[in-house]
């Protein structure tokens, strides 16, 4: 009985074409809504992961800092290397500095590092220093600064430090000329203009640091959230390990809030489309009132009638979900495989639209759409099963 009524009511009725049209619109509405939601979530996840990868590289998984500059010595580094053989360490000195070339100035942070250690934990620096290792007073600049200054390799740039040195009756900023030997590109223009690298020993001489003294230690870890707890338990007083996610917590919180808001707004598209399911089923019920009453009078149970109309709504909405899933996955593949949309790389970190659909988000989308379809199918089915047999047959 249920299967017979299901196929009977799903067939096109020439006398009532608007019922079929409403069902088709419900099918298309659910499909398009689901497709848009899948593609939008894939784009949001793609940007999240892309920014995460860039920030992970330039901020380092874990950084040990000291509240007193220059208070970390070589013995601290050696001790940590012995305790955590699976981690990679790169001690550093950092200072605010201004890069000057001709009449152009650009402020940022200058890191003094041991480049052999730095290359092991920083893929951006490793890529930039394939053919050279800076020695002496040589500097590696971000591509943003190098392009703005129109620098050629081995050009000399002047770096001004915030540390003052006496000169006659006044104090002047410490200045030193460096040879520009390489540039790096992180994919994020903010870092390419703000970060510079030089040899730690020579930067220590300029800043007046004692030999083998550092401001902090950059650390590479495959499981930073677990390792940071172990590190903090072993560090000396005045030292602290911080993770890259803590340094950019507000940024990722904003992205997560934006993704949730987008999910809710786009899920409303499916909710609106489901109203067509309700209207289509209600029109079918109203058009078939006499037939439903007759079936009930001949012995059909209310449960069979309810199941028939409920199954009709599930078929319309479910087929829309399946078709929308196919369209959404195809759209994700299409946008991720071909350069259909070009982005400014200096703003978004990539010229290609990043697409990454997580299984969790896809499951949430499908479950949410299915719940909406089931709820939309239930009310008309219940309405059909509650038809008054005597009143309907007497009046109609």
C-alpha cells in the first residue's frame, strides 16, 4: 500500500501541474542550497588551512621566550636537545630595526639565527637559502621589502637599530651596513615586509650580547600542543613556551565564528527550500482528500497513509540532498583543480582558490539537511492521516 501510493502521488498529474512544479522546485531548492553550503564550507576551510600553514611556518610551532632579553644561554639549548631528541631547536636573537636603502625606509623585526639550525625548522628560509648560507654581516630580507626597494643581490642596505650609541653630545641609533644576499617569500605580505634574518653571532656583537646568549628558542614539533606542556614543566623561572595558536588566537577565533555564521545562514537556504516540500505535500493532501478518505473507509490504516506521504517528502528532499551532494563535490573539485578564480596572492597568501572540505563539516551539512527534510515531511503526512472520513465523503 505504501509503495503503491508513493509512486501514484509522485507521478505527474496533468490536472494539477502546480503540485508537480512545487515538488520540482523543492527538489532544486534543496539541491542548490546543499551545493552552495558544501562549496562555501570548502572555501572557508581552505582559507583556514592555508592561513594556518603560513602562520605555522612564520610563527614556529613553539617558541620559548624569556622575560629578560639575552638570558637564555647555550647550556639551556643543549639541555633541551638532550631531553627532547625528537624536537628541532633554533636559538635566536630578535630586535626592532629599520631597513634603509636610498631614501626608502621599512621597519620590522630582525632575527639573528644560526642558519643551519633555522633551515631545519623553517621551510621558507630553507627554500630561500638553497644556494647560499649568509656569513658575516649579510642579511636575508622578505620579498616584500626587496621588491619595494628594487634590490639586486649583493646590494648594500643600512639597518638602523633601536639601541642608541653615543655620538658627540647626543645619542644616535646604531647603524650597520649589510649585504643583501637572499630573499624569502612566505606567501603573506605582512611577514615578507616585517621579518629579516641575519647571522646570530654578528647581530649579538652589534647589540652587545655576551657570547652564546639568546632571547629565545624557536622549536619545530609535530605535536606542539602536547610538547608545549612538557616543555613548560622543565623550563627555568622567567622562561615560557608559547604555541603558534596562542599568538594568533583572536585571528582563528574570528575565522571560526565567521564559518559558523556562514553555515547557519546557508542552512537557511535549505530550510526555505523545504517549505516547498511542505506546500507540495499539503496541496497533494488537499487534492486527494476524497481518495484518502475512501482508502481509510476501505480499511487502510492511518499509519499507512502517514507513511505514504512521509515517504513522498523524504523522496523529494532526499533526492535533492543526493543531487546537491554530487553538485557540491563536483564544484569543489572544479574550483580546486582549475584556476577559475584568481586571487591577489599578497592579500590571501595564494593566487589559487583554496578548497578543503572536511569530513566533519560534510557530515554536519548532510545531517542538518536530512533533519530539515524529515521535519518538513512529517507535518503534511500527519495532516493526511487525520482526515475525517465521514465529513470528507459527505461533503466531497
